[in-house]
């Protein structure tokens, strides 16, 4: 009888390796409060950390399983993946356990920086490169039209960058949390 109970408890602990930060809370992530929806969802996914399981909110607390377990971008893999963060981890199977990280802030930061550096700044550079030819040079004391558009695009990119950086700065809690851009693979300069 003792061997059955030991084997059963080892089976629960072995599932911790199937999810990011499974050992972080010192208890079995899917069995914190008895049989949880997270445990059933993990079993339904064949005990694999899938994008569907990561994006699901199995405990109904408004936070995705990935956010609660430190993998908000759903990039973690069992064979060598490192979660985006390993502190402020909550239990994906317990609606009363929530992380203080905010996905809306993370997405706002990503949107601001993406617009600034993937749309506005390149458009401003391309306008400077090709705008002289297509829009012509200035014929008066006022700057040429291409230059005014170029300046407006780069000013908007700068404003969005400052807003995105400010948001990322205030999203950080205590070190060693990565900045928001590092959560999905961006680089970090210290």
C-alpha cells in the first residue's frame, strides 16, 4: 500500500516538468486545490505545453496559463526552454492565485515600439532617401514637403519610443525581472 501512495505522489510531481516553472511554487501546479481544470487541460493536450494550453485561462481568473507560469509568449519547450520570467509565478489551476504582471501593458509596449521602429522610422528613412526625387526640392524658404513629412514621421516614432520605453520601465518590478522587450526575445542592455 505504501508503494502505491509513493508512486502516485511521484507521478504528480513528474508532471511539473511538463510546464514552465512547474516547480516554482513548491507544490504541484495542476494539483494545488484537488483536481483542477488546468490538470485536465494538460492531460487533454497529451501532457505537452502547447500554444492552446498556454493561451487558455483554465482557472477563469482572466490571466492566461502562460502568463501565470512565466511564459506569456508561449515559447517555452520542455527540452531546454527557459521561461521568460521565474518570479511572480501563480498557479494556473487556482483562480485565487494571480500574477501581478499585466499583459495589456506588455501588448501596449509591444504595439508602441512596433509602430515606432517597424513602421514610422523606416517610412521616414525611405521618404528621406526617395522623397527628394518624387516630391522635389523646396522652391521657397519653407522646407520641402518631403522633409516636413520625414520630420513628422521621425518625431512620431520618437514619441512612441519614449512612451513604449516609459511603459516598459514602469512594468518592471524588482530585479531580476527582464524588461518587457526581453519577454519575447528582444535584447537587453544593462
